[in-house]
C-alpha cells in the first residue's frame, strides 16, 4: 500500500522526532494547570488565567518571529525551538524540588512554550516541503496526522495514571525530555539546507504583517482563515463548559469524562487516512465544503447530553463525528494553504494563522466562560452550537473560489497540520 512505502531515512528521523514530542506533549497535556491546583492550591480564576494568559502572551511574543523564521534555515529554527522548550520546561521540576515554585513561574513557562511552539510550527511547515518528494507528501501527511491523534488518544490517560503514581511533576519531566529527544532526532536528519534568499536586504516594517496580509487578501484563504478562527475558537471554548456540565451538573465520574474525550480521537486516524482517496475522488474544494460543514453541525448536540450511559455514548459519538471530519478537513486545508502561499511567505503565513487561532480561542473561551457563569453551561453550549452553524457560509462552494492545481486541485506539496501546528 502507498501509505506503507518508505519515505527515506531523513523523513524517518523527522517522523520519529515528531512522534516522541507528540507523545511527550500528550502525557503532559494539562500538566501546568494541574500543578497549579495540586501544588500551589490555585483557585479556579488562577487556573483560567494560566490557561488563557500564558498562551496569549506567547502569541504576542511570536508576532515578530514570523519574518525571523522565514529567512532562517528551518531545521536550525526547529532545533532551537525544541531546545528552548526543553530548557524552560526543565526549570519547573528543578524549582519544585527546592520548594520555590510559584504561579508567576508557571505563567512565564507557559508563555515561552507557546511562543516557541508557534515558531516551530512555522518552520516545520516550510521545511517539510523541501524534505519529501511531491508524490510522497500526502503519505507523509497521513503519518503525521495519525501519530498526532494517537498521542491525543493515549497520552492524557497515561499521563493521569502517571501523576497518580509518581506525583504532579512527572508528566512535565516526560514532556521536557521529549523536546530534547526531538531536537536530537532533527539534528540526525543531516543534509545541507540552503538559507532563504531575501528579495530586499534588511528588515521591512511591514514584514511582520505579511502573513496576515496574504491571508486576508487571498480570495480563497480569507474565508478558510475566518472559518478556522470561528470553528476552532468555539470548539475549544466548549471544552471547559462541557467539563462543568458533565462533572458537576450531570454527575459523570472523572474516568467517564476522560473516556468521552480520549476514545473519539481514534476518529482522527480514520479521517487522516481517508484524505487521499477522498480528494482523488471528489476534489479538494468539495471536501473542504463537506468536511468543513460536518465538523460544525454536531456541536449543538452537546447541549442535549443527559446523565447515564446514553448521555456518555452521545458525547462520544458527537466528538467522534467532529474529529473524523476535522482530521479530513485539516489535511486538505493544509494542502490548499501551501498551494496558495508563495514560498517566501510560508513561515509568516503559518505563524499568523497560529497566532490568530490562539487569540480567537482565548477570546471565545473567556466569553463562553462568562456566559456559562451567568446563564448556565447548557445555555452556553447551545449558543456556541448555534453560532458555529454560521461557519459553513465562509467555506468554498461558491463561484470564483480559487481551485487548487492539478486534476483534483491538490497535487502540489501538502504539509502536515500536525507538524505545522500541534508539535
């Protein structure tokens, strides 16, 4: 099968590096808020601040990094960002061992890690284009996507068990070491990488905004970009609200809540593997429209969840449907985004996309939490479900939408959403 063919030693090292880092991040998912709760006895407001402010500050730090990444050797940037995350994460267990861990320290680490993640994603999205042959890129994309979703499915439950056995900092240690191992794996890729050429010497003031300028002026990317901000923001905003609804209002046990979010991630393996055949048969524009619509229509069902086995099954089915559609959509979106972005603007465009996504999630999560606190979780879930139903109107499916190249609009250089945004 095409998905099993060898893609070469250099890609093998990149895939291994990504897998190690993805599983490390899966094990450490939610570790900082948990440490704030268990070690620092933080209240709910402080936990919310840690979840929102750290990534928001990191996104601000990452704004000027786009042009810097664009005109640097991408593999070096990836190694540097991995090592930066390793060093800053390592400070947590060290400070904890001496009894000096503070809430401010966790905020600092969260911000630095968020900024480094954005820079790494911008570099990796551009680097993959030069590493894998064009005819093998969709296979590479499926492998990254499958690895990412499997790490999300198995990492958090294993991390929770490890915390129960070894204490609150153990998953941070695992995540920290994964960045070091990832940096070593990327170093082992080897080979020469030519430095990008600048058309104009020196830094232009407008280069920081070039990524956003491209996203907002391109007739096809503009709608996909705005759709992504709305959908990702609303889906992420419902997660803490649904947690309150399930654990407090409906009386689900914590293991049931974990099962409801871990088991549907298997759908990510299915969606990512379907991408190649679906696009070959129907074309990228139709997949973006259909999969993009299906990932939005299910969310409102979470407002109707009831207690008991039927309610738990309802959450699992809804999350499974969302994730299958999302993984299929993301694979095709990554193709279209690279197709319609000039080579000398890829890093800035990916950086702008990630920064905007983080900002949208922070704003909509804050608004969702405010709405839930005043009207109740069920009402907030209903409002989010209704708002997300407007998102398909931003998707392709109208005359004049710029198609991709090739027979079905996607035969040029896709990249991995996982590698670009979730490492």
